[in-house]
C-alpha cells in the first residue's frame, strides 16, 4: 500500500463531492477538525467505503502501513456484578451456579501458565462485586506482578475504579497511587458504553453515568496513567448519541492527552436482555471504526478488536481507519458468553500472518505503544546484513 498521493486526494474529493460529503472531505484532507454536524453527515452518507477511504487516508497519514499488535493475556477475575446491564451476558449474581471470583493465587497461577509465551501485558477487567475488599484489588495486582515481574498490568475500567474507591473509603485521587504502587500500569477503555443519559437510563441505569466515566478518566489521567476508551454500539443508540460520545471523548483528550486508543465495541446480543436486537452489521462495524478515526483527531490509535469483530472483519478494518488489532488474548469470556464465535486466543505467528495478508506491516508494541519488534526494522536489518556481506565478499 502506498502513502497518500495528490491523485488519491483528488479522487477522494471528487467522490466525496458527488456523495454530498465534499465539505467533510475537504476538512479531512486539510487536517482540520470535524464538527459534530460533520460527524452526522458521515453517519448519514450511504457510501461507507468512501467514508472508510477518508478514514484510511488519515490512518495512513498518521501511521503509514503499520499495524500494531501485542502479546497479551486477558483475565476476567470475577463475573459477579451488581450493575445488571441489559447488554451483558457475562454478569452473574452471587450464588448462581457458574458465578466465580478468582483468588489472587489463581490469578498468579494463570499468569505463570503463560511464562513460556512472550506475554508483555495482562488485561484485567471484571464485574463489580461489592463484597470484594479494597485489599483484594491490591492483592490481585501484586499477585500478577509476583508471577511475572516484567508484565504491564492494564486493569480496571472506570466503573471498577469507582467501586474500588468506594471500598477504599477514600477519593480515587488517593487510591490511584496505591494501585500504581501495587502494580497498576494503565487502564482499559471499557464501561463507557454510550454516554447519553437516555441510553444509560434504558440500558444500564445502575452503572456510572457518562459524566462520571469522563470525570473518572480525567482523574486517572491526572494521576499519570494512560487509558483507552470504548463505545458499545449497535443496540438502541442513535447517530446523534454516537457523535456526542465521540465529541465528549475528544474534549476529554484535548484536556488531558491521556487516551491512547479508541475501541468501538460491537454489541453481541446472545444471552443478554437485548437478544431481540440484531447487533451491528459488518458495514456498520466498519463505519464505527472509520468515524472513530475521523472524529478523534487527537487520539493516536484506533483498535479493531479481533475477538469481537472476527479476524476477516478486523483485517478489513485495517483499511477503514484502524491501526491496531489488540493481541493474542489467551482466554476471553465477556464476548464469548454473548455468543462470539471467534477463537479464544491466537498465536503471535498467526496474528502476523493475517496482518501481512491485509497489506499492513506488523509492529509488536507494548501497552504504552513502545515498539518492541517491527517487521520493517527486521527487513531493514537483514538487508543491511546482506549488503555488508556483499561488500565484504
Ligand atoms: O465495558 C459487555 C463490553 C466491555 C457486551 O481497553 C459487550 O484495550 C458487546 O473493556 N456485546 C469490556 N460488548 C471490554 C473492554 C475492552 C475490550 C477490549 C480491549 C479493551 C482495551 C477493553 O465489553 C464492557 C462493555 O462495553 N460488553 N457485554 C456484549 N454483549
């Protein structure tokens, strides 16, 4: 794939004018910020491939052909939750047959099981179970670090953090340094759902509000931690509500700069209270990736979470604005309880194969997007070794 050329810009602009999104395309090509109205125009545009082409233009301007991945391990430490979100198939009530809480020892053991794999990150998210003590949260961080001292712990959504502060009986601002001391390295982007109050009331009224999510993320960033952000789409939300969500994230990012990555999460309806809703189509999933890239001009990375999208769709998303695919994962429960049919894990070599197949250059990153390995660098190194060998002979 080539970097953006003037011909490509002309062709995108011509098509955009014909499709009625010329004004938006002009802004995108000039690197200007899109307004909320522009976002709505892009949601309304019939030609998703054109919207995707604009997002791909931005993606290549920012990242060229690179596609990031990491070698990670997911641990969902409890499925007990008191939030009763209507979109969730993972939650259980205490006493239910398959309700579980992992002990710190079990978490340590799960991490030790992977010691032969080059895992650099453990991703821990779970339900909100009020019986878990503040010490429990500190202990699971310590257990993870004990099991693998070099590992980066990306843990606790804003919802979990609010609960941890309640159990700690002190403000989150005072709790975060203690979590960091115990091993917390950054925070995942879940629990944001759709910020709009209407959707919150109808779908997850016991959970934090959108304003609370933003406020918590602001506190996290002020404590020096990076985080991700998500939006759960494809249920009852409107285009206006999606644009509002993206705009609120963009304003938070203008203030703190703490968001590393945005991940649109596609609603999976199976085994939820919303089984009657169909969930997003493939093209709707691609549009969400594209809108994320186009609206969030200040967020560096857009992730196509393969567990949720499936590998073929994640490959396509790499040409619709995404530049990251998440990682090897090992064991995932939230989407698989909701009917995801993707594998639970993928080998590093397999990730590389399908990133290459999508026409992108695989780059292994750590959680904070430091480059650990790049196929490009490896190719260059082997070229220079070949050149040295030729010169020497
Ligand atoms: O907050 C729950 C979503 C999130 C369903 O930061 C569902 O790198 C679809 O936070 N259908 C948790 N989505 C997952 C999460 C995450 C995942 C991957 C990467 C990162 C990251 C974070 O999962 C929840 C909720 O929005 N979710 N149930 C469902 N039925």
